[in-house]
C-alpha cells in the first residue's frame, strides 16, 4: 500500500475538505492556518486579508479539481 499523500486542510479526507472549502468562514480560517502551518507567513497574512473573496471561490474549484487549495505565494 502506498504512503498517504499530503492533502490540504491538515490531511483531512477529500470529501470533508471539499465541504469545509464550501463554507466561507471555515475556508478562510483553515486557509490561513494551513499556510501558517506550512511556514509560509506572507502567504498566510495575505489569506487573512484576501481569503474571503475570489480566493475562496478559487479554493472551492481547485479543491474539487486538484484536491489542493490555491497557492499564490510560496514564501
């Protein structure tokens, strides 16, 4: 059996992650917490201020299609 692949939203299952991405408040909170836990401070700060609008919609689409949230900055 292959190793478990790392998923967004703290390794939660795909269906749970999609449901959490659809809910605006949880998507916003988990989005910046995920980025902070990855050590991406600038990206986490940007998600705090910008994660409630277009990034939220893109997160939903990308979570369904690629099982990952949007990554604008990797710093």
